[in-house]
C-alpha cells in the first residue's frame, strides 16, 4: 500500500470547480514511502517466514519511519491552501485517495510489526531445529 500510494493523488487544491493543483505522494516526499515499502517487504519475509527477531525489529523501525514521514510531511500540509488560498477566497485543499492509502498502509505495517514481535513463536535460545522428515 505504501508503494501504491506514492503514485496516487495525495491532495487536490480547488478553486470553486477548477482543480488548480494536484500532487502525488511521490512528488511530495521524494518516494520515501516507496523505498520504505520495498525494504519492509524484504524485512517482512525474514520476520514472518524466517522467524528472524532482528528482521521483526527492522520491520518495526520501518513502520515507525513511515508513520513519521506521514506525520511530518503530509498531515499538516494536505489541508493547507497556501498562497492560492490567500489570493482566492474560494480555494479549498483536500486530501485525496493517496493520503488515505498511505495512512492505512503505515498503520497496517505498524500493526503487523508489533503483532510479529508479540505473537510470533520463536525457538528458545540454544534449541536446535529438527531436521525435516
């Protein structure tokens, strides 16, 4: 979801019925969430399939980084009209589907990272894995 959200419209600035400005998530924060999404996919494979605790912590760090990018770069910005809002009384900025997809993706990534660390069964230290039958 983080990767897909970078190519969707993040916000739209309208003046009455005319779309004055429309930006994608990738153009706003330099495709940071796409990079986080790709690395998170690799970490998720290691954390869930390979039972790797360090990969689980890496996944948690990536989830927190995605939440930070959204909180710092997007949350306050998507509703701000800026100069156009000062020049035109009827200008309205609104978040679009990209904002909601990236927010949901970051929340699900954070939830899955925490669930992996809390609920995953990992072999005890020093325990050997039994050979396949």
